[in-house]
């Protein structure tokens, strides 16, 4: 079936000088009316009753999901226990070990002791744990030697300053524990 639109116009709407206002019955008769969209139900405006029913269904689904999660995890904790649980969850997220645990649970990288520490045979010398440990000990000894030499330099410098001060005051040659005799004033 083809529907045809009414092509008659009233004299009020028709302007004799305007070519667009003249009707053309042949054009309207040959153009079929637009067909209804088969997906109209998806896009039509929902009634308030339909919206309320959809919300109620969503609410029931949420409650069902929450109940299933509680049953799966051993139930929801109340009061102080819930606070402690939240604190543990927050700490687990913040600390890097949580990522490691998650990675391990998801089948993450697992390394053998041989890969981590190296073996004595058939391994790259740079990867050998014993060599790395010896290298670290050498570096530590070198740092300690630099530190002690710097301390000795500073102590010598301090001793020289002290001697220079005593010399400027005229107090050279004083033994530890000896009383200091202040020189008399010279008024001129």
C-alpha cells in the first residue's frame, strides 16, 4: 500500500506570486510516505511507569549482586571490623607488595633462586650473586676509607686552628690541665 498526501491547499496559504506555494500534484503523488523505523521501540520516549519499572528491576539486580558478593566473601562485616577491613584494603592498595601479590595470583612472573641469585656454573659473571656481594663489600670499604681520611683531614685542620688561636693569645706551650696565666695589661 502506498499512501498519498493531500495536495490541496487553501487560498489562505497560497500566494499567487510565490512559485513555492503552488502545489504540484504529480510530485506528491509519486513520492511515497516515509516508512516507520523498525527500531522505533528502542528510541521512543519511555513512559513514567516504564521508567519506574526499569529502576525497580535495576535495584533488584543490584541487591542480588550485593548479596551474592557478600555470600562469596563471607558476609559483610559490621562496625569496628568493617573499619579495620577498609583500612587493610586501603593499605594493600597503597603499598607495592599488593601489586606483587596481584601479579602472582594472576599467574605473574615467578623466578627461580638460580635466576635471582645466580649459580656458580654456566652463568653470566655479571649475574653471579657472590661476585656482586664481593663488589659491594669492596665499594663499602672504599667509601669507609674516604670517610676516615676526610675525618682525619678535618681533625688536623681543627687542631691547626686551635694552635693558631692559642699562639695569637700568647698561650703556646700550655699542657692539658695547666692553669692559664693571663698577661698583665699594658697601658701606654
